[in-house]
DNA sequence: AATCCACAGGAAGTGCTGGGCG
DNA sequence: CGCCCAGCACTTCCTGTGGATT
C-alpha cells in the first residue's frame, strides 16, 4: 500500500509542475478570453444592436451566421457578459445549446429554470412549463436575452414551435421583455423557417467570416504566450496548426485543439519542446478519436447497418445501395439472433450515418433499376473496426470483419 | 412517349421508459 | 393510486419519382 502511495506521489509530482504548460486551461474549448482578435467589428455590431437594453427598450432579435470555430459563441458570450456587468440585475442572459437541448420542452424547461422556476425534466405538458416560464419571468421583471446556439438542431428535430412561441412571447409579457439571439453554422437555415418566425428572428443579422491562416496565427500566438512557458514551442508549430485549421473552414476551435493535443503529446513523451511532428500526431488522433467515439456510442442496429456497409465495402461491391445493405444487414442479424428492423428504418439509419459524416449517401436514379442511395464510407476502415470491436453483442462478428 | 423499378421519405401510430400531478 | 406527459426506436401504410429501358 505504501509502495502505491510512493509511486503515485512520484507520478503526480511529475505532472504537478509541467515543463510545458503554464496555464493549460486557457486552451480548453470553453474558455472565453477577454480579448478576441479580429472580431472587433462583430463585437461592435452586436454591442450596437443590444445596447438599447441599457436605456430600457427591447433590443432587436439577432441572427448570427458563421461556420464552426469562427468565434460566434465566444463573441456572443463576451458581449453579453459585458452587457450584464453594465446593466446590473435588470438584464440577464440565458445560453442554451440546442444540440444538447434539442426539443421544445427542454428549451422552455431550461428557460423556466433560468428565471427561478422548478421544472422536472419530464412529466409536465409543454404548455404548462411555458406558463411557468412566463410567470417566473414576470416576477423577476427583467430583460431576458435568450441565446440559442446551434439553433438549426431545433428546427431539424421538430422543435420549431418554441421559436414561434418565443418570437411572440412579448405580447404576453407586461413588465419583462425577451430578445432572441440565434446562432447557426448552417447558412441555408433561414429557408427552413416559418415565414413569421423568419422575419421576427432576422431583425438583425450578423455574419462571421472564417478566420484566415494569418488571423489564426495571431490568436494562437496570443493564447500560447499565456498558456505555455517561454520557448517551449518550436517555431513552425503555430503556423502549422493555423494552416491545418485554415484548410478546415478557418476553424479556430480546431486550431486550439491541435495546439493543446500536440502539447499534451509532447508532455506525455517527456519532451521539453513541442515540435511539428507532435502536431501531425495530434491531427491524426483528433480525426480518429472523433470517429471511434461516435461509432462506439451508436445503438445496436446502427452499428449493424454500419457493419453491413463495411462488409460490402470489403467485398469490393461497385455500387453499394440501400437494398444491398439491407440484405447484408438481415444476414448479420440472423447470425447473432436478433430481430431485424424494417427497411424503412434502415433507410433512416443510413441517413443518420450520413448526417454524422461516417458515410456519404447520395440519392441516385438507376433508371429502369429504380431509385436508391449510393453509399460510400467516409471514415477509414480501421476506425470503424475499432469503433465496432468492443461491442459484445456483435460477438465474434468483428473477428470476421477484421480478416 | 410511356412504363416501371427500387427505393425515398412523409404521416401517423405503437410500446416502452421514466417521470410528473392531485 | 390512476391518469397524465415527453422521448425514443421503431412499425405500418403510404405516395412520389428520375431516368434507362421498352
């Protein structure tokens, strides 16, 4: 026992004082820095739109577009935080990520909780929760700024009636007011919206362009100065991270993640400098981990469908179609003794896999031979095998896949 | 030009879980 | 306790369709 304690102690000591990191937390994705380079214009414009709240009138609803990692969330949180500081208790903001909170009920429940109402996560009707939200808000007598991040998930998942509610909620309020800030990275999002919601939500629009490679370098340099000890980064490390991320739509989150993972790898290897090869390793790790984690978390039948696609892929079938997948899938299902789902469901599963980016599915017409989807894998075979491997319900199936 | 395949994908419903409320 | 709710994974039934072949 004491031996364990001694060994652990030594291990912890080695990590307690990092030779690379000074403040590692500054590179984590949810950290919002107090200065956001190359976003002055967006900060200013958002501030301009929201400022009326300080003099007691309701700000316009705002709609924010921009690809992932272009600073939408960071800028919004930053501006709102500053606004709250200035305004005192009469202005509050609620941040909701609609990817996690993806139904009307859950959104309204979270809003109700934000104004101090107790709400169970199930059991009540949506309208009841909405009523509680309104009474709670009226009691607080304040301006509520509702940030709906990744708002496209709401509409895609059939929860857009919240938007309708929220855009009209001010009619039902007397002492309080609500403004909505919608954030999305889907540029065609507005097209899917109900016309009334669209006009109300889009009172003001803000666009966040992707960062260029140069801008990403600036950001990384600034963060690195505070996050690392002086001189631990090899000179080309930052430009490389920036270049890789710039190729991915100028995604700043990816750039920071690359830098963080590269430094983690260097530290794990016991090196005192972060070098470009560590960045390359980080890049591979990020891509692979994303896919593997995703696959591991899938329900059984989704995994089976994916396994069926993998088998067809290995058999070098020229055109993989829905029908072919279903045949292969039913064979797999029989072998492990599970009831198959219908073809209709498999069709949906294929769409889900496509949305997740694991496969690429395209509707094509084969003329006389019908309409179907042409499916291709878009992650490596090895990642899929890795992701499917640990599922015990698949039994010895994966051994066959590995051959 | 008409036909017809092999599905796409919408609508509505089922059965189940995990929870209200009074 | 009985009856209500939401969410999920799925089914049943359905109408729609691009374009090679007849």
